[in-house]
C-alpha cells in the first residue's frame, strides 16, 4: 500500500468519527427541544390539624399551696402541785396513748394529806364547838343585861354581851373550815388528772420517784385540734380571707407533704402572724385543723411536714385554662378555621391552672395542641372539620 493511500484512509476514518459525534450532538439537541414540558403549579395551602376546647366563664376560687409543720393547739408540761412519792402510773400515761379529760395519769402517796385532812376536820369541829359555847354565853349575857337594866354606851354594851368573843369564835370556825378545804385540795392534788382530751407526748415520771411541786412528769397535747404555721409568699396574701367579725377565714385542705391521697383534713385560716420567715422572707399564716373522725384518712401527727391548700378569694366571670394554653401572655383561638393569636389578661396563675379575666368570650374555642411555628391567621382545622368534609 502506498503512502498516499494510507493517508487517505486515515482521513476517511477521522471524518466518519467527527460525523458520528456531530450527529449525536444534533440528535440530543433535537430531543431536548422537542421534549414535553410540565407546567409548574403553586403548592396548595394545607390547614394544620389541631385540637380545640370550648371555654365558658364562671366563678372560681383561687387555690394556693403552702407548707408547714403540725403542732398541737394546746400543749402543756404536766407537773405535780404537791410533794410526795409517785405511787402509781395510770394506764393512759404512756407516750402516744390518748386519754380523756379527767383520766388519772399519776397517783402520789396521799398518806400525809389524809392525815392533814383529818387534823383539819378535827380543828373545825373544835372551833364549831367553841362557837356554840360562845353563842350560849351570849344568851346568858343578854338575859343578865336585860335583868339589870343598866344604861351604858355601845362599847361597854358590846363587852358586856361578849360580842368580841363571839366574833373570835366565828373567825376560828372560818379559819378551820378553810383549813379543811385546803387539806381536801391537797389530797385531791395527789391524783394528777388530764386537763383535756389529748394524748401523751412524753413521760418522765416513774413509780417510787420523789417529786416536788415543780417536778416535770411529762408533756401532754390536746387532740381536739391542730395548728399549722404555713409559709406563704407575701404577694399571695391578697388571695387569702382572714377572719373578722363579718366572715370566717379561708378554708384549707391538709395532707402529708409526700401523700397522693385524694381526701384531706379540713380546716380554716385562724390568723396572720406578725413575723416572717428569715429564709425566703415569707409570711406565716396560722391555720386550725379540727380532729377528724374519718377513719379513711391518715391521722395528723405532731411535727409532721404537711402541704396546705388554701381555697382563697373567689373571682367572678373568669375563664379557667390549663397553663399549657397560655403562650407568652397569648391564647390561640380557632376563629372560623383561622388561627387568632390573641393577648389576654391573666388574673391568677398557679402550677395547675390559669384564670383569665379579659380577652376571651363564652363559647370560643381555644387551641390546646402544640404548634411549631404559629402564624397569625394561618389555616387550621379540627377532626370535626375533617369529618364534615368527607362525602
């Protein structure tokens, strides 16, 4: 093959390759130009599915929560009032045991006091006998005086009729009678009785112990009612009713601080104490809780840490909402399928509920579900709306 023929063949091959490439480019351009085109449509607006709740105005009492420690309404130190030896401990004088008013808790040896009473009674009998004799002398003196017909002044007349002796005899009887009463009291004091219904907090007496008039025998507490000093923020005092001549104090509901039981011990506010807690500078509200007869409730115990719920002042024509329904001072309202982000006035807020006094109307539906990015007047719908649109 000649060199000239070789070069011609090469050029033919190169030309064919270029032609194939050119045809491919032209074909792809034709396909692009003649391909069907899709028209762009704007995305349809989809209403967000939400849960709603209808609201209605009503009258609600403000509820406050505080904590305190149970103490007895009455608590005394039992002391002997006479000296003596402890002879017997009553069966009710045991720590934790309840007793009734008048129960004998401690008996002292009363031998000396019985003798003292007998001595005083004998002295009274002697004084009464002397008085009777002197009264007889009075009769005789009066008869003699009348017989003699003497004229004397009042002082001489009193001496003649033995009036000073009679007065002295009467005074001796009164003194002897007082001695008997004193001896009876001392004898009675050898029996130490409960001054009220209650229970024994502690006991220090023992049989055979020698006690004096100031010896402490134990501590007693009344069981008729309890006092609880409850710590309350000073800003919340405006919601609590304190008793006066026209009204009673706010009612309270008391439970153990860690209890979840539904029932509670009922009581009422007694007074506002004149001092505040050093820790937190909170006010101290004193409440009184009468002893309950309800056996289903756990009894209150002294020094028990309890939570106290106050049923405070009643607010009228307000809306009660869950705290989750409030979003930075606003409420989400379903306004005919559109979201209305509406500011409201909050009258009271607690951990459990919020009371709104302005910004809502009866029958309006508020959105209770969470919305990630709420926008004013965005479209919303409820399950009821979805059901209504189905054929």
